[in-house]
């Protein structure tokens, strides 16, 4: 197995001197859209690529090309046509419960896509967005030196993708904790959005009482990705928010900010919810970030402070949603949409 922190030959810079160059973002979901938008704001020529046309507001106006990352020829053709200076890989299903139920399919896309990308990179810089689920969750928080032992099928697929890309010598895996933000256009809104909408309707919210995260704002993930893509660093870097918080405590904070009764938050054992396959602790801290000059001034926001800001800016719930009684916090979606994995 490749040591992700082993010194390697510096990766090729993602563009010519004085400019950000051409960047290909594989994936077109909520996180990929924010990353692409942040890169475009720096002046990069960004192309977003996925199996289906993007539907998120963040990808509006960005160039898009179709690709099936599991098809080697399609990936080779895409990179040959786009000739990117660097690639950000945010591909594959991110619904952890779906991945647990469809482990082979999840591995085929995450690992298969990474292998196909590695074969076509030809020395180009690549940054993979990875996950805290590569750890078992026994420790309160994990740094980059912690041994990996994936908690679930999603973690196994992501770890395999990391290893495939590390073999190129030009890869950095940015492992992120639970990503949140205000997502009123997604088919599978994140926890913050789902919880706020449910509580604003004075409906009960069933949340695991034995599950902890270090949530990180989507804008912070986009900022770190943009900064690190232009660096020579390889291996792994962790990005978690500065606060370790339980889902129950976060949900009660959301209730108070929305004027809802905190008693609407119903604690439940993790094993009785769709969070059953998640690690008890899905928390990250970084042993490297403080030493990386590219990250100076990019301190992640505290989840409780950012939640207050986001809810103040989004005070209404514009659309009705259907709640899955087994686990409303994880499975809320538009009433006319089938539950599906994020691409």
C-alpha cells in the first residue's frame, strides 16, 4: 500500500505561470458545483463533467461535458478533448446508505473512475475529494496519520479511489467531514437544510443521539480545494470544522434558531436509523494544514456560528417535502423525486 504522506515528486502546477489554467471538475452535484464556481471566480477555465447535465444553481453558466467515469474510453476522450491542466474528482455516489446497499456498484464507480482517470492523467495534477468514513469511528477525531479501517462500503470505495490516484505521484486526497450549507435545490438536501425545514413546519425530527461530526461549510471545502489544487502537495489533507458536535445538539441548535420547540428533536439510537452504517465518530482534524502556506487565512467556520448566519439568510421554507419516518434527517427529498445517489 502506498503511504499517502510519503514525499513525492512535486505535482505539475495546474496552469501556466500567472494564471489558474484549465480545470476539469468530475461531478456536478452540490459540492462539485460550489468547487467549480469557486475555481471559476479565480479566473480558471472550468469544465464540469458528469453523466447527466447538472441541475444545481452553482453550475449555472459553467461549461459541461458528459462522461461516464466508469468507461475508460470515455475518460480518455474527455481528457484528450479538454486538455485540462488539473482535475478535481468529486465523482461517484455520495449517499452513504445507498452505497452500503449497493456496495459493488459504488466501488465500480469510485474505484473504476479513479483508475480510468489515473490512466489518462499523463502527469496532470489531481485532487480527490474523499471522506472521514475511511476511519472506523472509534477515536473522537482522526488526523492524517491515523490508520484507515473503513466503516462502511462508501469508505472502502473512497479509500480504494485514493490509492489508485496516489499511484500517479501527482494526487492529493482532501478528506472532508460532513459537508453542510443551505441547499434548497437539491434532490437530497444536507442535514442543515433538512432539519431547518422540518422544524420550521413544527414536525418531529428523529436524529441519532450517538453520532458525532466535525461539520464543514461547503464554502470552506471549495476554498481549500482551490488553494490546494495550485500547490505541489500530495498525500492526504484533512478538513473538518473546528467543533465536534452530535447530531442531536446541532438539531436542537437549529430548532432554537428557527423558533421551533427543541423538544421536536427526537433522539434515537443510530442503529435504528439510516445512519446505522455510519461510524460513531465521523470527525477529522489536520496534522498538516498548519504547515501549508496555501491554507493561511482559510480557517473553517464554526458550525454553530455558520448555522446562525445561514438560517438568517434563508428564513423561509419554500417547498413541501416528504419525510421518511425511518430517518427524516437523512432521507427528506422533494415529494415527486425518487431517492437517488448524488453524482
